[in-house]
């Protein structure tokens, strides 16, 4: 019976992915992308990966979704209500002459089909291995946390997670390197409409509390720094969209400190441990729980500020507004 | 009870699938935008039932995450819409 | 991995540059460059200390978090890693010096592209992390750090051309990483481990293994611009700022090659067939001929150098078919194996140094004449003696004339080819060298030719010229420690499982 | 079957009924505005029933609060986006009663 | 058919769709979304193996890897988006022009 659920969900996911790429309009692509994210989150839930589902919902669907939506202010939006109007179609697969009907297109599609068959055979024949479940289960009591995923992220493979925080910071540096950005925008002169303000004011505490909830319960239940960071970051993005760019209020050095706090503290802790003769990130077992919580809190703040900055920077890369 | 939940989930998934026919047929762009709407509500329902079916209330957190961020998306959409309204006839 | 001495150095090699990178964020643009430069030199010093440590103590390891693999991650600094880290330090140190002066001269208003320094330090940390990592997933994270930094550096000039090339590069890089990661997922699914040593022991031949090998190799080929996927490299490398171009072609593409070498030698013993090796060799051979020919046809200086990179990377791919024994040959008689792979490593080092010098010199010429048509080299000798010498020396090393480092690498490769009996690769090596000679001598002829119209050469900071020349000279100096380096590589126990696989005849795979 | 389970079943079936109604509306109604109406109203009601049913089934006050807030937030988000889609359509293509083909 | 097999097959399909999308789509945004779909395929493969290897809980290592992977993929996508928007801002181009 549950096979039915899974097959239906699988078909839905594949259908949405295809539609997402084949949709003639950018708006549709972006909206189908949200639907795809939601369907994928259902799949994660079905596979028992709650942490992954929350991450998908928060980062891949929520944060990235807002970035894509914001990008719709550029590029061709819907210019007419009629179905296949001409102007928006010239940069996508149009009905008249799809790209995959040309000769190289046919070769490519045939090649992809062949590749798909090989892929499916390989995926079907993956031998059983048992994974690392048993190993994690055995060492979980020494990790200082109860949620096995958090234990892997912040203790067993803390080195990866630390580098990943670096990647997020790098994402911001890279976005800044693109250029065309005034460092921080000033307050809008015209206030936004009151309904929007009310919605934002209503959601700010909810986002904050739920973020804190995910962060704190990440130790024992699903959730953790990254998911909490997106929710906290969402506050900043909301305020920015409502005409209150929070980052201008903070002095520059402080916002920079907030940006690097997570990765910086993590690294300094690692170096301290190194100086004490232990390995990098080898927490003393009795303090592991506390240290992980501190690292997660600082990391969540840092990542939240980074995400807001990324959004603010991308938000400025607008063709009309810059001219 | 499990069988019943499974039936409910399959039913809701089929609902989405059938609703997608409208998205596929159009005729207007706004009709296609309904996907998100359809998915949002029905997806939340599926998540709720799954939480009961798999006996793990933690799954509710997934639904809440989606929900609170949906507001972000909606406000983002308002912005896009306002911007475009200003420039296109 | 018990028994090997542990050392904090691997952790420091990754942590220290990142610490400096985040520190530089706090300084004002002008000061940022100074702090960044100081950080780069310190990092180079640290790498040098680490290199000496490995020569003294042999392979050292570090387990972050204190958890042993397969659950934890192992950082292992063996001779191969040490050589690559040393190479990065040598080339990176010189490029940092050059960049410090160059960026200030290019863009005095904003203090010389201040973002260059944190990005470059992050890139350095990523490269060190990649060379040290012994974990499939950690390798993915490091190549992502490297790609993001590389693309961000490539678009630093902010010009539309650079941005377009950068987006193309980034999309290719993400596709490559994802293909690699798909292979990793399948490998994890079928073995339950991510540790390279462990994986080499437990991997069984089968459809999944072969497919995983295919996608991993495909992904890494995209990342290192192997033949059918080279399309992103010339625009990205030629549109970047001069020191960045040098970093990208000297160091960044070598990262993917390093993983490929490690995986083919250590892990995929059971999955590789003779035909797979021939195929990748063929891609390399086409790249050598096509890239050299394209370089020969270019009219813009930086595009010429960038296409030359495609060709030189082709040589690196050509070592792979030699590492696989043809059917019916026993491992005992395969005496060409070590000469081939050490030759490949040598080729990497000499190309890194020569190509860096070439790109830096090109940057100087462009700075002096204001555009990058090849014609601008006219009467270079009369105006910029030092730079012409650097171009000449680097060119000679690229061609592979004795007594340059390039000669040693290519000669060892040729020796491996002839010893292995796969003679059909030999004409490619020779033809590639001839074509390289063609474009290098074309440049030199122009450099000696009298100026047609009086185009003024603007004065260029002497530091830049000296750095480019020093690098060019180094590409000759590395001949002296060649014997020592090769012995260092051969005597170390790298590729323990890979060599074992050869001895077991495992390199045939399932046929 | 206990009485709680019975109630859960009844509530879920009621929820499913409304979802079915919403989907049929989306399929059969003649233009966007009526479709929007069907989708938003019926589906949100359906979700309400399902939320109530699941709150009963899981039977912990903490979960009940969460489920209730999920319903509330979904109402907010879906009504806002419904409003936006409708306004968008109204700008581009004002309603002409029952003229558009389906 | 086991639950995990349905999803691992789906992962293969998504991976190929994404890979095809990167090459065949024209618009920048679609190319970026294609990379995300490709990544989703990869992550689905990891998580399906995690479900297969479940004891008292699903294998946490692939889940942790996927969380890291999602974050890394999103960071790259955000950067790609910045590049695409900046290119549009400077030149008005929304896709790579035909001639290379």
C-alpha cells in the first residue's frame, strides 16, 4: 500500500522537475520550483530524514525561492495574460521550434536517454552495505548530543561542517565580487503599505521563536543551526522588503564581526584544542554538548546575517533601479 | 488505522495530480500559478497526515518551516508584482 | 591508518589561511592588501615547514575531531600531498607578490580589488584541504570551496565578458561537482564508507562501481577542462586579471587532476578497464593537438596562453592509459608505472610554474601596451628585456626543451610510453611539443621584430617583471632537485592499495 | 475502533471531501476567478478538518498547538497568494463572465 | 520493490533530467534551476541509502552529508544568480549567445 504513496510521489517529483525546465515562462519555472521543493520535502519525510526535510524547506525552497522570486524583477516577467505570447518565448523552449528538434539536439537527447538507462541500471544494482548506522549508534553517547544527525554534523564530521560555514561566507564574498553593488542601501523614503508592515511585525517574533526552537531542539530532535539561521535570516529579509534595511543600523565592524563569528569561534576553539595537544575540533567529552550548543548558536547568527547580506546584495542587482 | 491513513495520503496525492491537469491545460498564466496554491495547501495536509501515519510529531516542524517561509515568498511576490505593475501597461 | 605519526600541521595548513582570510575582512582596502600579502607569505612559509616535516618524518596524519575513519575524516599528508602543497606555496607565493603590486597599479581608486585577498586565501585553504583530504565527501566540499573562489576571482574585474565567462565556468563547475557527488553517493551506498583507503579495500567490481567511476571521472574531467569539456576554460582564464589567470591555470585545474590521480590509483583498482584508460588517454591526446593548434591560431595573447593550458592538461590525461596494464601483462614486468606517474606529477609542477610565469608576463605586456593583441609583442625585447626573457624561458619550458622542467616531465612521460609498449601516444607528445614550439617561437619572433609604428610602452613596476622572471627561472631550477623529488615520491608508500591492486592483477577489472 | 479513532476517521473523510470538491472546482469551473474561489476556500476548509483530525489522533497539546498554527499560517499564505493571483489576472485580463474556454 | 528503491530510481531520473537541463536549457535561471534539480537527484540517492540502512534510526551520515550538500549547492546557486543578474544588468542578455 505504501508503495502506492511512494510511486505517486516519485512520479510527481519527476513530472514537476521536467515541467520546471520545460515551462515556457520564467514565472512558471519559479513557481513549479516551489512545488518541486515541497514534493521533495514530502519524499524526505517518507524516507525518515526530518532534518533534511527541514533544510530543504528552509534553505533550498525558502531562501533560494526568495532569491529566484526576487530575480523575477529582472528578466522577462509575464507580459500578457494570453497563453503562448511571443515575446517571452524567445529565450525558452518555444512551441514552434523546440531546441531538441535540431540535429545536435536529437543526438544530445538520445545520448541522455542512453545515459539514463545506464544510470538506472547502476542505481538499481547498488549492493547492500549497511552504511555507518551501527558505527554512529555505538559512538552516539560520546558525542554530547542525542540527535544522530547533529552528532555527525557537529562532532564526527565537524571539519566538513566548519568548511561548509566557510562556503556560506564565501558565497557572500563571491556575490560581492560580482560588482555593481553599493555596500548597503539606505532607508526607503516612501514607507511601505500598512498591511505589509503589520504582517511583518506579526511574523518577526514567530520566526525568531521558531528558529530558536529548531536551534535548541536540534540537540535532541531534528533541526539545527542551518535551519534556524534561515528562519532568523528571514526576519532580516522581511524587514528589508518592508523598507527597513536592518543592516544599515549596525555599525560596519559589528556586522563584519557577526558575519565571521560562527566560523571564527569554531576555528579558534579548534586551534585552542590543537594547542592543548588534542586534534582539531576534538572536544573534551564532558563539554561536548555545551560547546556544540555555543557553536550552533553563533553559527546560526552568522549564517543568518550572511543570508540577509546575500539577499540584500542580490536585491540591488536590478537593471531598471540601477539606471 | 494505517491503511486508512495511506488511503488518505494517496487520495490527496491523486488530488494534486488531477489538479495538475488544470495547470497543464491553462489557459492563462494565472491558472498555472495555481500550482503553488494547490501544492501549498494539499502538501500541508499530506505532511500532517504523514506525521500521524509515521507516528512522529517531529514532522510537524517541516510543515511549520514551510509555512512561516511561505509568508516570505508571498511578500517577495508582492514586491515583484508591484515592480512589474509600475512598468508594464 | 594506525601507526602513522600524527601532526597538527595538516589542520594548520587549512585553518591558518582561513583565519587570515576572515581577518583581512576587517581592514580597510589599502591595509587589506598588506595584511593579505603577509598572510600569503606566512601560509607559504607554513607549507614549506610542512614539506620539510614530511621529508623528515614521512607521511603524517591528522584526524579532526579525533574520530577515526570511516566515521571521522582523515587528513593525510604523504609525499604526493606534500609535493602539491609545496608547489602551491612556491607558485602562490610568487603570484601573491605580483598581485600585490599589480592590483594596486590596476585599480588605485579602490585600493586594488580588496576582495582578491580573502578569496585567494580561501582558495589556498581549499587547495591545501583538497591535497590533504582522504575522504570522498570532504573532497567534494574542498572542490566546491575552490570552484566558488576561482569563479569569484575570475569575475573580479567586473567586466561583462568576464562575468559571462565566469557564469559559464561556474555552471560547468557545479555540474562537474554534482556528477562527482552522484558517484560518491553510489559508492557510499554500495560500500558504506567514504574513506579512500577503506574504500580501496572493500570496493567490489560491478555495474554500480563502473558507473560510479564513470560519473566521478566525468565530473572531474569537466572540472579540469578535459577535452570535450574544455569549452569554459579559455574564456574564463583569458578574461580574468593577470594574477588570477595565473592562479587558475597553474593551481586550480590541478586540484581536479590530483583527485583523479588519487582515485584511479588508490580506489578504482577494481573498476577500471583497459578500454577506459585508452578513452581518457584519447581525450588527452585530442586536447594536446587541438589545444596547441587553437593556441597557434589565436590573435590575442591571453587566449593563446589559455588554449595552451588546455593542451598541457591533455598531457596529464595521457598518463592514465599507461597506469593500466594491458591484458596479458603481469605487474612484475610493468616497470614503467612509477616513471609514468612521477613524470605526470613533474609535468604538473613544471607546467604550473611555467604557465604562471607566462600569464604574469602577458599581464605585464598588456599593462604596458594597453591591449592584448599578439602584435603588441613587437619590439618587446627592445623595451622590456626582463619580461621578454621571462616569456622566452617559460615558453622553452612549455615546449619541453632541455634543460627545463618541462623537458624532464615530458621525457619521463615519453619513457613511460615507450616502456609500456603503447607507442601510439608517442607521436602525440612529439606533435604537441612541435605545435607548442610553433606558437612560442611565433611570439619570440614578434618580440625580436622591430616595431612597425611607434607604440609607446608605458613603464611597468619593476617588481612585476622580476617576479615573472623569477618564476620562469624556477621552471629551470626545478631540474636540479628532480632526482631527489622523484625518489621522494617513489620511496613513499603512497598508492599502497593501488600498487597492491596492480600486483593482484586488479587493474584489469573484471575482464 | 475507539471513539477517538472514529472521530479522526470522520474528520479526515470530511477533509478529503472538501479537497475533492476543491479539485473538481479547479477542473470544471469556467474561469480563473471561480477556480481560485474553489481552490482556496474548499482546500483551506479541508485542511482545517484534516488538521483537527490529526490533532485528535496525535493527542498531545504541544502537537495540537503546532497543528493549529500550521493551519493558521497556511490560511494566511494561501489567502494572500490567492488575492495576488486574482489581482494579477484582473490587471492583465479582466473577467468576462463565462466567455473563456476551459 | 522496497521503498528506498523507488526513490533511488527517482534519484537517477532527476540527476539525468538536471544534467540534460544544464546543457539544453537556454535561460540562465533555468540552467541554475537545472543544477539544483541535478543536486536534488544526488541528495535523494544519499537519503534513499540512509533509509535502507536504518536500524533504530536512519543512517545519519548520508543525512548530514546531504544537509552540507544542500547548503553548498544553494551557496553556488546564489552566486550563479548574482552573476546572471549582473550580466543582465550590464548587457540585457538572458542567455548565452549562440556563438561562443
